[in-house]
C-alpha cells in the first residue's frame, strides 16, 4: 500500500514539474516571439536605411559624373576659345 502511495506521490510530483515546465516554455515562447517581432522590425528599418543609402550613393555617383561632364564641356569650350584666339593672333602676324 505504501508503495502505491509513493508511486502516486511521484506521479503527482512529476505532473507538477511537467506542468511548471509547460508554463515556463509557454512564457519563453511568448518572450521569443516578442523578441523575434522586435528583431524583424529592426531588420525592416535597417533594410530601408540601406535602400535609402544605396539610392543616395547612386545620386552622388550621377552628380559626380555630371560635374565631370560639365568640367569637360567647360574645358573644351575654353580650349576652343584659346585656339580661336591663337588663330586670330596668327592672322594678325601674317598681315
């Protein structure tokens, strides 16, 4: 009879432990889901930031190309002007 009582107490103790482990795992699951949601939100924010920075890099690269193109155009115009000036000087010298 004592053996049956001990066995019952052991089953009750293990059931209590199992129930507590279940409660703990539910709480941990909730905590992990919450953390997962926070991390996903951070990832979304960082992805948006990366996207914006990539767009800014492209804009800066295009601006640099544009400026270089304008500089080249300005330099060509200046060179053409100098060549015309030299031609005028040569004509004057020939006269």
